[in-house]
C-alpha cells in the first residue's frame, strides 16, 4: 500500500548521480530523481555518489537546500533506520510531552526488525543506546511506558493464542477498573505482545466488557499519560487511523505543522500511505492531496505530492 512510484526501466545509478551533481540549483530535477527511488536505490545512489565525487550526497544537498523542502529531502534520502534514529534523537532532546508521541510512533508503527535496526543505527551514530537516552530524559509513568516500547522485539507473525487473549483482556479490564493504568502488567501486555495477539486481546476486551479499551482509558481527558497510552494502542492496532490523525492535526486549524506532516509522508510513502490517504478521505471527505496543496507551496508541496504518487516533479 505504498504510494512511492519508481520508473521502469530504472536509469543506471551513475546517471542518477550525474544528474544530481548538476541539479543542485534545479529542485524539480532533485524531486524527479530522489522522490521516485526506493530505500535501496537511494542508498545505492549515495554510495555511488561518494565513490564517484568523493562527497557525501546528503551534505551536498544540505548545503544547497533549506527550509521545509530541504528537511523533507534530507529525511527521505536517509535510509529508514537512519531516519528513525535521527528523528528519535531529536525528539528525545526536545523532551516534551508532544515529542513522546514521536517516540511511541517509531516504537509502535515499525516491524520488530525495523525498530531493531533503528536502535542499532542510534547506537552507531550517537554512541549510546536509544533505551538509555529515553530512560535518562523521561520520568515517571512516561518512562515506565516508553522504555519498554522502544526496547521491544515483538513477534511479527499472525499466530494468536485465544486463551491468552481472553485472560489478558481480563487483566487489562481489572487494572483499568482499579485506575492502575500504569500497572506493570498492563504495560507488559501492551509493550511485548505481537500486534496480532494484542488485537485479539482488545477484541476480547470489547466483546466481554462492552467498550473499546480506549473509551475506558478516557476517564480523564486531561491526563497526558492516559492520552499517550491511548495513542500507543491506536498506533499499534490501527496505524492508518493514527497517521491520519497526525496529518489532519498538522494541516487543520491555524498554521501548518510541517515537521509532523513531513515525518508522516516520508516514513509511510514506502509502507502504507495509500491506507492513510483512504482513511483521510473517509474521515474528512476531502482528498489529502487537496489539503496539502492548500497548506503548502513551492518545492516542498511538489516533494510531498511526488511521494504521495502524484507526478508533479
């Protein structure tokens, strides 16, 4: 369900490098190349560019591009694991409640292998572990949830133990009734179970107790930890709904949150952006493309639309 489009036949990587070398003052050419190459192809371009010209392509791009467009090109050109490591590092350094959502997004919306690669990349680049930094920069219930989330290596298969789903649905309900929303058992279930197993557990929860678990976790809408907990569950079980909401909030209202909009588009274009687009239209009755055109402009707009599959670059 990716929106990324790659030309066929694919030009030789040497040709891409030569065109990029000549295109630093031609943003449309940069978009036409990089916004239509997948992660492996972009990595090959970076390696070949360095071998040919003795220069890091990212540094060359950064020296010529700026603003939201430059940021989008930089993040997109990175390998996904490099990108996640960088975005996580930036979120940790901000150390705000809103930045915690970026961490849970990386921890919850990636496969186990992708999250492991992000941790490896973080360690190699910043000379310490992601888990260590999350633990150091968060406190209380936030630390209690976020450290196991970023440390997780969930089983990614489809198998489900229905008996376990039933028993853990009861545990979740008991802890929520007790208002022990930060209980280690509740957090253990959410941070260790496979996504298929967790979905089965939450279906049992709704069938047995009548409510969606997130409704029961909304006893205090102003509680930041409960909000983070509900968002974690949504991101784990319905990522297209989670990302639709991030995009909607980044566009609607006064101003545009370009950081959030860029992050979603560049991280999901190779994964499930079609589903996010479908969910956006279902929720808002307006194509995402239309709202992006209304809220962005210039090369930044063209880069985003190219990643959404529109041949505007």
